[in-house]
C-alpha cells in the first residue's frame, strides 16, 4: 500500500541552526501539506502546496519557514533559524485531487531544538 | 478553529461497538464530514468521510443525521488497537487546498 515517507524520524538541532525535513508523498498525488504538533497539543496546519506553489499557509508559517518540491518526488520543509518553540512533531501529508481530498499522513519527524 | 464539537473522552469494551458522536451544527451545504484518528504520536490516519448519506468501509461506518448537524462514527467491533484520538472535521468538497482543521478530538480507550 502506498504511503507517505518522512525522514529523519528524529532530529536534534541547536537553536539558531537550519533544519530541513524531508517527505516523499504518495506517487501521483497533487496536493502536499505540512502540519505540526507540539507535545500534548492539537495538530496544527502549516502550509499546503499545489502546482509548485504555496496555496495556503497559516500564521505559524512565517518567514523562517519555506517549502520546496525540488525534484518532483521530494517535498521539503526548511526552518531557517530554529527556536526552542519549534520543537514538535512535523507531519507531511498528501492527497490525490480536489475530488479525492482525503489526506494521507506520514509518520512524522520529531524535531527537538536544544 | 474547529467547527465541530466532540466529547473529550470515551471508553469502550473490547469487542463492543464504539459510537463516537460529533456535533457540526454550522456545517455548510458543500462541506463534507471527515473522520481521522491518531494512535499515540503517529501521523493522523484517514478513516472515512461523507456528505449526507451513511457511509461504510472496512474500518468504520459513518451515520450523518438528516439535517447534517451531527454525525456518529461507528467502530463495529472495537479492539485494543483502536485506542486513539478520533477527530471529526468538516471541510468543503473539491477542496484540496483547504487544510484540515484538527480540534482536540475524542480520546477513545478500548478496555479489555
């Protein structure tokens, strides 16, 4: 069964460092998303991506964040200068189309900023 | 903010049906009801969705009231592995760009 794959599963980084979280969405899916979940809190939307551009983003997704689909298969989330409060689980998701909008999530990357 | 209301927690005996309610009284005509679940800290898992007719798949059944203001997710024979947080979400149809808005969900505990 096709699945969304995220790497790494766990990343520890120092405050102020740049991190790149990687995702391989399900092949032939057209919509891509990043969500995050701070420990003990709700799953929060960060950004959606369609047709090689950002289609929606939340207030959380400020200038420190960027997304890219560099090679037609990977979908990355970059945090330029990490803060302690960026520590969270980051989930990538993809969906096939507007008429099949159910999203399939990866297992997440646990980011710990120290 | 989430447009749905769910009880914070429920218990269910293993092997019995788990019935998880959701209130979405402000749902619009073009909005579907989606259910996802999150087992421990894993990624949310899609379960089922529907517009106004009852739906069933291999995981669950979804019962939507005639006025569409509430729905119930039914796990017909709950197992310990169904212990998770269950999220009821409303979202417009044909809306790949529209994000899923997760509330706090219902924490279902299946008890042996």
